[in-house]
């Protein structure tokens, strides 16, 4: 450990134990004693600014410049060698670690290429013994945010049944000042992950809003249409939460269709709040192919969904989640005109089974919040890892690297082809917000139903981002 603090080093990665590429705190005795150290006073950590007009949407944080005084003392020729090493590293991109004292936590900065003018060499003092002391003002362009050490959390097992409160988990309170990219690692606790599609949905909302998914099971849906959905709710081994309601289908389109609607009925779980939602339906096994329509009233069709067997012959269909539509409650209202105090006095949504062969089964509706008052961010990803993903492998969504990969138990990694990965940092975790993650398993291959009893192991990690310095990086007892 150095005798002088703060400690400033270029590291191979943002980890205190990473290989040191260059240290601004060093002593060498190759020829004679030479000391290099950052002075404790005179630091300027800079401050990023938001670019664009103050009232503009989508403003971005600009960079900052880190400045600190550096002292190099020793034989004249050796101090010039050290000075050359300092210049070479300042003019390269890298990861800079700052640590104020032994008891303070380290902070990391992503650095950019500087310029020759980043070193002020106008102050140098030589004595009769041919010793020289350089006083430098080091200036390094860095990313807008300082980063803390990586925080990793293992979450409770997530089920696939919203009826029992599964699918969604509230993440621990996030550290930092601004949203940080999140890494989500998923592993199936009850079967192969690669034979299923996974839908990840993230939403960050204010504590006053606390937006959460809303679920209606069949007891909270109306049945109607020309002949309705036949029979009572029946249990299904693949869906013990609430079962399915079935209706026979005909090859010819029916004029009025067969529908199930919410019509303002109270949800089974959650509270409907003003805003925009992604509606998903739980579809049961289908002998052949069924077509569904979703609407936000009983006349306006918003999306048509095909549900049926995949790579298999009847009667082997499969159960899955299906995206139906994006709906706004109150209907027809722009979400920008809503406030957190707005109450939804009436809402409706309907699902039509209107054409097909055999019997269609429907198990309920799930609404995931997308936009509205109090919603700070929302994002969604649909991933299909592929059938080669084994039991001991994990699907890793890396928000910082914008990559989707599979990692084995030995740490090996393999990329995934034909994946529509959102550009930009996805997902993110937002400080000062209620962050909720929803994971839904969708059947991608026949013979591997995604039952309500399926469970997913979830691990999240992120590096907090700071506009200034966190209290943990400051130590009043530091020298």
C-alpha cells in the first residue's frame, strides 16, 4: 500500500484487484530514489452538463475533465523518464481508479484520449545535487459519471404465474445519482432455457406511482359474443393458477366473434392506473390454429395474433404468452396530458377468438406498464436463446455492452444469432425509483410447455453512477 494518499492508478478493468497498468503513486530505486504522487489538495473532479436547451426532451450528459496536481521528485534524468510515462498513459483511453484513503471505497472513471496540452510542464525546480521536482497539472477527459464497484444481487426464484404473484420482482433500491445499465443473468430452475422464449420487461416509476403489472384471471373477465366461450373455467396441468376457458372454433369467420372482455372489472392482482400498457394473453394449447383480436373497446381491433402449434402436427399444440396490443387508459387520451393524481374511472379491453380449427383456450390477461405519469423508463426484450442452451448455462443480458450471450458454468461465453437486441443501454436501473423486473417464459418448441410452475433463477448486477462522489468514497480521516 502507498504511503501517500490519494491513490490514483490506471487499471486493466474497473475492479480494485485488476492489473495495474500505471500508478501515479510510485517509488523506484533503479538508479536513485524517485517519488511520484498526486498531491492531496487542488483536485477538480469536474461536473458534466446536460446538452441541449433546458426545456428540450432527450437531453444527454456531456463529458467532464478530471484535474489533479502531480509531484515527481528525483534525479533529473529519471524524473523526465517518469514524465514521459505519465504523458503516454494520459494520452490513452483506459480505466482510472481514485481512492482517497485506505478506508474509502474506490471510484472508477472511464477515460478518453487527451492531448499534448493536458500536461503543464512549466513548473520544475532543480537543486545543486541534480535533483528535480516537477509540479504538474494533469488533465484527463473522462466519462460523465464516476462509477462505483459492481453490485451483484441474487433475486428470489421467479415463477411464471401472475395469479400467485410470480413473474414480477421489485429490485433492491439502486445506488447512484443517475440510471445505470443493468446486467441480468437468467437460468431455468426447472428445465432447459433454450427451448423457450423469454420476455424481459423493466419499468422504473416514482414511489408515488409505483406502477406494477396488472392481472385479470378468468373470474374477473366477462364472456360474451354470439355464443360465448363454452363451459366453465377448467384446470390444466400446465396452468394450475387459474385454468382456461375454452371455445370451439370454426374455419369461417363469425360475424360477431367470441370474446372475453375486462369491461372495467377489478383486476385479480394490481391496480389499474392512468397510462399506456402492453397487453398480453395467456393462451392454452390449441389443436390447430386460432386467431385472436385485441381491442380497447368492442369495435376497434388493434392487433391480430395467431396462436398454434410450432414445428409439430396436431393435436400437439402448446401453451404460451402472446402479445395482444398496446392500450391506453383512459382510452383515447394522450399520456402526456395525464398526472399521477388521475384515477381511471373506466377501462376495457377485449380478446376475440374469431377463426380457426379445433378449440381455443384463454387463461387471463396481463397488462405491463409502458408509459404515463410517474413512469421514468420502461423497456422490453424478447429473446430466444436456441435449443442448444443446457441446464447449467445462463442467458446474460448485458446492458452496458449491449450484448446478449450464453455463459456456461465454466464462464465460457457464446453469442446468439438473429437476436433483436435494443440499442442503447438496456435494461437500466434507476436510483430513487421503484424498479420492477418481469420475466415471462414463452414456449418456443413443442413438447416443452412453460407451465405456471416453471421457475427462473435471476441475478442482477450493475455499477452505480455518480455525478459527484458518493459519501463512501470520502473519508474525513484521510491525509
